[in-house]
């Protein structure tokens, strides 16, 4: 008779609910670090593709408009501005012309030395034949070892730009 009464009971007991909540909590605690790392890598990849697109646009606009386009980056490596410059040489100069575009990296920072100038005849770099932009996540305390890095390379002679996952 007691068994028959138990089978007809509707709903869950408090112990059953606590066991289910505990199981969900354990699964969440195990999965959270993996989900966070995946999401962080996705943010880094999005910022790298966005920066690559801004650089390609500046390069193409320079060829189409027959003007020099200078790319400058702030000291934190988070704000990239594109400006039309009147300086006929491809050397860094403190004054650059009208700013036409600005990109703020939301989740990443950029490691690069010196400005990049695109000219109508190809690209100019101030010192080297190859210019590298290294992009790392802003929360990466191991300088790219935690979430990986992306690298954008610009070659001086051909003005070829390449985006690749570095690590």
C-alpha cells in the first residue's frame, strides 16, 4: 500500500532537485575554462581580420586615389588611424594629414614598430623590406602563448600583404 502511494506522487523531492543542480554545477565548472579560451581566441581572430581589412582598404584606396596613406598606431597598440598625408617620402613624420578612418581594437593589442605608408606606386616602409604586425589578446599575460597570435606581413617590393596565425 505504501509503495502504491509513492508511485502516484507527483513532482520532485528537494533531494532530487539538489542532486540535479549539483550535477549541472560540476559540468559547468569543468566546461567554463574551455569555453572561455575558445571565446577569447575568437575575439582575437575577429580583431586580426578587422585590422587586415583596414590595411587592405588603405592600400587599395592609395592606389585608386593616387595619394599617400599613412597608418599610425597609438602607444598602447589599440587605436589604429589611417590618414591621407602630403609628405612625399615614406619616412615617419609627426604630422600627418586628414584622418579618414580609425579602428579601435576591442579585445587585442598590436605590437609593431613605426608607421606604415602606402603609396600609389606600391607600399613604402621606413626601415625594413618587410613590415610585421603582431596581434595578441589584451588579456594574454604570456605575450601570445596563452591564446595565440596573428601576424600580418607587408613586403616592400611587391606590397603583398599576408595574414596568418602565428602560434
